[in-house]
């Protein structure tokens, strides 16, 4: 039985903002997301309200929850046991939590973790919730490592639209009730070890600007020479190109862009890339 | 002869001899004074002037206005200001002919607004900008507009202050006129929110690919995206984009409820420290025409990309035009 295919294309490395407004679609979609993870040897985590109801919903939809929970392939937790473990929302502690979950899963032989975060707790204004947009942007560094497939479920009925929009921009990908996650129109950012740097794929626009900006802020954390492969970056808007030029102009390191499209080259020049010696742009 | 540092005369000429008789001394005296010179005129006048000027004067830069200045909105930022900033501390001399007989009726208001706004943008710059008008081929209304957009005119070799010249921003505003509606067979897409942008890009990509080469398709996608993104960011309510082809060009028209209040938007680079506000400048750089009609009730922007070989004629060489034919 297939649920609505909203999250079918989410793979390790993707960080998707899922705007939810229908409980039946929500449960069907979660079930599909969990099944894909179990099939792919990813450890599946659900963190959010009422985990028992989610387990029951999965069971009713044919997931062998007893076996999956027993084997450690699936685990569920409340917000208080995950995001709010310190008694408030602590973005640093939460990022450490995911890093340790990745390490545990990898050492147990899983390919990574598949995380569904039900973010409804944030609508109840727990202390620290104001750090959420910053956290959602910064956490893209962890996603770029390629060991987490993450979906943050935001219930449109519970969040202020303006606040939700801000949160949406921190995610490189998005999904909604009638809009499946589409990798082609999302931004995929992946760590590349040789040459050291990143690979950008898909489309960079205002829907994922804060995600790109947060990753660019940390571009030189591990060294001053970074290669960014943009050969599969199908579209970059004026602001995305500005983020790349600004990173190279910051003085913190050197950027080599490989596989630039003609329109990206135009945008880079438009932002004065010719006057930035720390930026080398190679044509596709 | 002028009050400020800018000298912006309109030159009325009837034939090649008249053009040469005015341009050659203008260029020669600038070169002798050590001023950098740029001659930006349509191809046929370039062929006429280049051999004479290269022989008679020192170094002169040339540009084909029908290429570099195809889009009137690009002439100030892409040609004139660029030339000025390439020669810091120097007075520059420029021959600029943005209005030629092949300009279409859709293009023309952007040309006239451009001429008016030169007076504003260069008001405090050391520059002589001489604008030739071909009286034998241009419509009488275009000559009348030249009198309105130039503080001084050179007519039959005589410099006279123009009695029709007025406040340049107000004059440019007179050319902020409604655009013709898209043709009935144009395809239309509505958009409202950030997640709709991908659909806007796909819409433009799909239509542009039928007439434009791949690189130009992606540039058109970029231009349309930035215009639609302006709707999403600044306008109340949804926007509509229409796409169609005409002989020799691909056209997109965007309509929304926004109001562009800065008459120089897209024609001068904004403060480089500002994070946004450069979209229209980029669109002007990419497109071969950007016409804007804006007011408190909404904004319509038409963009053209020239599609060589896609139709019977290139824009400007036929059809409706501002010339007498």
C-alpha cells in the first residue's frame, strides 16, 4: 500500500521542510517515509508529539513495528526526550544529538539515519524556540555529510505563516500536501572529499537561500581551499551567486567553482567576481 | 556654455554629411583635450564614422548601439556609467544614438525615458553626451521628444537652448505608458508564493526553448525568475506571467500589484552594500528590451530576447516602427 508520494525522493543528505495540514495524509506519508528507511538499511527515528500514536498508525499500515523497534531499526521519542532534552530548546545540544545518533547508527552497520522531526512542540513556544530558524540553517552542515535523510514536519495550522516562511527558507528542500519533494527544484548540498569541498545540485533560489548562506558561512571551517562542483546546479538566482562571491571575498579562504553554466558565469561577473582573486570560476 | 558639468545636446542631422560635420569636430576637440571618447551609434553610422575618426583623431572607443544598446534600459548602466568608471577623474565625451528609425513602437518609450534620465544620472558628472537624431527618417514626434529630453539642441549647426526641455524625471514619467496586452495566443501562468518560482522557471524554460539557443534560454529563465521573485517579495497578491513569440523575438510579460517608485530602478547600480535591489539591473543586462509601466495600481514589465533566425526579420528592421519608413 503506497501512501501519497510526498517524500519518496528524500535520500541521505536531504533536509526537507514538510508543511502539513491534513492528519490522514500526514500519517500515510510518515508510513511511506519509514518503510523506505527500513528497506534501505537506514535507522529510522521519529521525534515528536505522541510517538505511541505514530507507532500504532504505522502498525495499522502494515509496518512490523514490533520487529523494527525490537531490532533498533526504528525508534521513537518525544520532543522532551530529543529537541528539549535539556529542558529548553538548545540548538547546539540538538545538533550534537544528531551527530551522535549518526555515529551510533553507522557503527551498528546502518547507512545513516532517517529522521522525521515533528516540530509541533515549537508552536508551543518552549524556551529557546526562537533559535529554531538559526538551528534549521546551521544543521545543513550535518546534512551535507550525507548520513542523514531528514524531514521537519511543520503543521501549517499551528504556525504563524511568516514564521513558517522563515523556517522554510532554511531548508534546501520543501514538500507540502499537494507538492511532493522534488530533488530537481530543490538544492542538494553534499560534502566532497577529493577535491575537498561541496557539490551543489538542483536549484538555488529564495526558497533555500538561508540554507545556502549557512553552509557558505562554514565553508572554510576545515581548510582555506574549497572546490565547489556546480556542474549539476541547474539554476542559481542573483542572491545565490552573491552568496558564493561573498564567501570568496570574505578573505577566509579560496573558492574554486567547477562546471559553471554560462548564466552562472554572468551572475558571478555581475557581482564583481572578476575583482575577487580568491574566486576561480571554471566554465562547464 | 552649460550651467553644470554635464553637457547633453541633441544633434539634428539630415544626412551623412551633416552627421560627419558635427561629430568629427566634437570628437577631435575631445581627443585634443585628452578626454576619453566613446562613439556608440547604430551599425550603419559606425561604418560611416569609424574610418574617418580613426584616421583623424587619436584613440576612440566604438560600440554598435543596435547591439550594446539594443535594450535602452541597459545603455546608462552597461555603456555610459561603465565608460565613466573606466576613466576615473577624467571628463568623458560620448556620442550616443539610442533612437534610430528601426526602433519599434514598443521599444520607443524606453528610449525616450532613457534620454530624459541621462540628465538626472549624469547631472553632477563631468561629461559631454551628444545624441544624434536622423531628421530625414525619424518620426516628427521623436524629434519633438528630443527637444523635450535635451537641455540644448544643435540644429543646422547652431546650438540653442531647448524651450521644450523640462524636469527630466517628470519627462521620463510621461513615457511610463501602458503596454499593449499580450497576444491572445500567449500562454499565461499565475504565481504567488516562493514555492511557485520553480513552476515559473519551468514555464519560461519550456516556451523559450522553442525559439532560443540553450544559453539564452537559461538567461531568459534567470531574468523572468528575478522579475517574478520581485512580485513575491514586494507586491501584494499574485502575479501573472505571459510568454509568446513574435518574428525574431521571444517575449515575456509580467504583471503584478506592485509599484516601482524609483524612476532610476534598473538603470543605475544600487549601493553595493545593499543586499538586494539589483534584480532589474540584471534583467536590463540580459534582455534586449525591458519596458516598464508602473503605478499605484500595479506594474507591467515586458521583456524581449532577440531570437535570430526564428522569424522573418530581426526586431527593428521591419514591422511597426517609430520611423517614417
